[in-house]
C-alpha cells in the first residue's frame, strides 16, 4: 500500500454479493473486486491472456476464478495462476473495510 495515496471508496459492503466479481474503474485503470466467504479481494481488471478479457466476466468458485475467454484459472487470494504455474499471475491489491464501506488501497 502506498501511504501517500488515500484509500479509494469502492462502495458499500452490501453492493457486492458473496461469490461474485465486479469491475471497478479508477483513473483509466480497471480492477476486479471480489466478495468471498473469507472477505473482499482485488486484482487487476483484465486477464493476462491475449484477449485481455475482463475478469468481471470470469466464473468465480470459492477462492478461484476462471477467465471466460481463455479458461485460465487463478487464485483470487494470491493472484497465482493455478492452471499453468509458468504463466504470470494476476496483480493483487489491498482492500479494506470501514464503517460498512470497502476501499481500494493503491
């Protein structure tokens, strides 16, 4: 987390259902925001595949996601590529919760 940048309000903790992913845009960047049983998580908004598919269209199952375009699976928690460990993982970002809201910490 960069201490020079204030946390960015994403929205209410109730805005996202458990087991889903939502797209969040900030300053020309896309982020994927996940709500899992274990809490909130964030990764880069697009897959590393050639199509750069939006991860908001990915299938989420427990703590993993599968790209809707290429089928590559990643860990939502660590960003690691599960289906092919030789591929680059997803960049992950810190999420915090405060007073019923969720924040992206860059």
